C-alpha cells in the first residue's frame, strides 16, 4: 500500500516575520516506519510537522502523503490520513466531555450514529480511557489528557500518526505507559521530541534537524552512537546509552 | 493566587451538581431551558408596584431545589453575590418616590419601598432560576438545548468555548500574577504601570492559543458546525414539565393569588 507513504522534497518555509524555518528538507518515510525527528530548539521540528497535514503550506518544495500531493483540494483527504497529536493536549481537547471530544472528528466526517459510538468507544478502549468518557477534560491528569488526545485522533482511523512532543509534561510512569501504547500501533509514526530515550524505544529511524536542514537521517542506533554528530545537533546521547553514572564516576 | 484558585473551585461547583440523577436532572435540557426562559420573562414583566403577586412564583425555585436534591447554601451564596448590583439599581426608588402605599399604625410604607422590594424579589427569582438551570442541566446541556431551539450557532460555540477555556485562562492569569508578585516585593497589588503589559501578554497568549485550537479543530474536519452527538428525545414528562410550569407562571401573572386569597378570607369574616 502506498497509502502510508510520506514524501517531503526540497521543502522550504519562511515565517511571515522573515525567520527562515526550513531550508530544503528532503526525506521519504515508508509504510509502517516509525521515525523520530530530533534537533535543538528552533531547529524546525514543529514547522516540519505542521507541513505534514497542511497546517502550513510550503513556500517551496512538495509534500506528498500517500497518493496525494498536498494542495488545497487534497487537504481534507490528507487530514483524514494524517492524524496529528498536538504538544499541549488542552489545545486539542476543546469539547465539554471526553466522549464529545473523541466523537468530534468522526461526526465531522459524517459517520452514522452507531458507527460513531463504536469508533469512539474503540478508540477510548485502545488508550485505556473508556472509564473517562463522561468526564470534562479539565478534570483529567496530564497522562489522561494525553491518552484522550491520542484517542481523539485514533477515532478518525488515520494511517499516519504525527506527534509533537508526546512525552512532555508526563511523569515517568505515564510516559512508560504511553511508550507501551505507541509500540502496539501499526501506523506509520512521525514523532518530534527532545526525549531521545523515547525515540530509542519507539523509532528504528531518526532524522536530525539543524537550522532548518537535515543534518543526518539513518538508523536510530547508529545516529545516537555518533557523539560528534549529536554534539553538532545540540543533542546528547540518550540516558540509557550513557552507562551507569555511579560506575562511570569511579 | 490562592484567591483565584478558590474562585476556580467555586466556578465549577455549580456545573458539577449537574451530574446528579434526579427527576429534574433527567428532564430534557430543552424543556428546562424553555421553562426557565418563560419564568424569567414572566418575573420581569411584573409591574413595579406589585410585590405580593410575585410570592407564588417562589414555588418554582423551591420545587427545583427539593426535587433536584440540590444543596441550598452554594446557591444562596451565588445569589447573594449579585445582590449589591441589584440593590444599587433599586436604592433610589424609596428616596425619590414618597407617595403612600399603605399605613400600618404609625409606619408609612411608601411606593418607593414597594418598588424597591419588587425589584429585589424579581432579580433574586430570575438569578436563582438561571443558577438552578445550570445546576440541573450543566453548561453542555444548555448549549445543546440552545442549539436545538435554533439560537445562532456562532453564539452557542462562543459560549461553549468560553466555558471550556475560562479555566485555562484563569490559571494563566493566576500564574502571571504570581510571577509578578514574586518579583515585586511590595504587597500592594499590581502597579498601574505593569497592568497594561500584563493584560497585553495575556491577550497575546490567548490569541496564540485560539490559533492552536482552531488548527486542532481544522485537523479534525471542523467546517463551522459543532455537532453534538445527543439524541434527546422529548418525552411525555418533558412536555408536562414545560407546559405545566409555564401555564402556572402565566396564571400567577394574570391573577394576583395572594390578593384573591386575602379577599376570600375577609369575605368569609363578613
């Protein structure tokens, strides 16, 4: 299936205030791949993600999702294919109850009431939040909000999941639960994060961005073992690859 | 900061009462909304010299509180909060209008005082009816009902979102004030020089958030319509509730029951 393909070619973007955020990015993500996008603050991670489902339109270059290249006409189809989980779940959970929020996407897509019910409950059960369905979002914990935000995207059954900092603001236990949950998904995943350990656990491939350009693109382990490359990208080896702090100091 | 947080808890308390499961809670939101609207219209339509005629209307809030199993003190506290405004509206009436309404012994009751108490009573009735609507229906129920009775969707969406994000905005205000206080060292509140930039900051942040929320909505197929997935069937008791109460309110408006009862009694003694 070419459905789950993400292809970005010579992508450039400049913000209205003349900040050049992306300067010629090219990569291709295949069906079922899990890719981590890492880089320093301001390297262009979020800007890149915003292009993957048409929140921003490229100044130059092209974005192709599956069989469609991103244009105004294909936007609806692309947004159905690409599910975006935002950094701040409060931005995504805008309806009065969890159920309403998860049902928001399917309702807009025009499903029948029975199917909406089924989709919402299936999505909530997948993330283990079925018991929260009547709760208002402001009463949820950070981890619960994140789970519901993911469910709200899953309910639209996207082929590709795009996530911006999925582990930010989570406690270690909630973070571990999230990683385990994401491991069970067969979607193509694109995850932008500073949490390199999460990338190590979830993504077999990593793209390092620097100043709006691709600094490196390859197998996660190879990239995280290259100390010089990491330093260049303002990164550091993931903690799990740094060895024991007690033994090292001896 | 502590004050603001306490207010946050207060803010939601009423809405949480709406999760109850009593006869009143189970009624169709539309029925409750329409009944409350009729109630408020009838209450406000009373002429200002009429005080006794209003009394039978007190049955409505009392019935809702007892049937809806609602705690009285939080409701009373919120009604009391609005009192200063009401008092200011009516306080000049006794000073301006000295015409005698009636006399009990040496005490003269002027029409000014009658109209003052009439304003007071009407306002308290209207405010408590609105609060009871929120406490038995919840904001989302009210919004769904407004949607059903064809209130423009722009207004309903505004209301829905304002209610959802009020909490987050207040939290942000709280954080900003705390950050200010931690570095101002004077316990005199926010200086007038800083107010402008603080409010400006909040506005910018609010606009940013609005942009992000809009994007999140667009990503999930938002096309200008909020679809609330609720099949609210109108049942026999909903119709009975709405029509029964509305008929009662209009009857009370037409017939001054206390006066009629009074004349019945005095007739009896003759």
